């Protein structure tokens, strides 16, 4: 359908430089909710500032992981159910890491912000709607990890 084409086209413009775009997403995320910063700890070390976190190699790896999950969702638009078990487990892992399921709404806002920055005028209401739907489907699957 048209929404799927919009997703694929727009993702093509983002996925070529995942870390660069992921940095826009997570910079926005820490602006919107600075309390998420302490959840990212590597070797039990807390970051003193978002800037420090956003430049840590381990955190850049997390950015790559996030972008790969989105990439998988874009590749499986026709059959997202293939990813359900994986996403449920990913939800469980995040629950164990102390992430609140509500925070994924803020991640969604930050994702749309990043897409708007990247796509400019191409970020139409239709594109926004298509991405909201896809992101909500991903979060719905991850949310099951908090329930079980
Ligand atoms: C792993 C935090 C959102 C995908 C992790 C880890 C932390 C974390 C602390 C473990 C350390 C690491 O691998 O770097 C968070 C927080 C989030 C968030 C605080 C937002 C509030 C997301 C989102 C996705 C995602 C939106 C993808 C849609 C992953 C993946 C892993 C991971 C794939 C690796 C899991 C594994 O080891 O099997 N996350 N994350 N994260 N995260 Fe997130």
C-alpha cells in the first residue's frame, strides 16, 4: 500500500547513516526526558551528562542496535508478526534494565522529530501517520514483555 511505500522511501534516506540519525533521535530523547540518562550504564559507570553518553562507544552501539530493529521492522512491513517473539523478548530485557514502558512514547516522539529533521518538507502528514502506525506496532509487541 501507499503507507508502506512512504515508509520505505523515507527510511532509505535515514538508514544510510544510522549513527548520525540515531544521535539526533537520542539527543532529543534526553532533552525530553533527562531521567533516562542513568539507565545507560556500562561497567556500572554512570554518565555525568547526555554529551558524555552520546559520545561513548557502547552507547553508539546501542544506537546501532535501535536502528537495526527499526530496519528489521521496515523490512518486514508485510509480516511484522515474524518479529513478535523477538520484540517481546526485547521488551522483557528493557523491563529488566529498569526501562518504563511509558518511556517508549517519548522514544516515539523523538523518532518522529528525527524523521522531520532528516526529511524536511518530505515529512508530510501522511509520512508521519505511516511512521506512527509502524512504531506503535513495534511498541505493542515490545509491551507484551512487560505483561508476561
Ligand atoms: C539494549 C536502554 C530503547 C533496542 C539496551 C541496554 C540498555 C538499553 C541499557 C543494554 C545495554 C546495551 O546494549 O547498550 C534503553 C533505553 C531506551 C531504549 C533507556 C529508551 C527509553 C530501545 C529501543 C530499541 C532498543 C526503542 C529498539 C526499537 C535495544 C537492543 C538492545 C538494547 C536491540 C540489545 C538487546 C540484547 O542484548 O539482546 N537498551 N533502550 N532499545 N536495546 Fe535499548
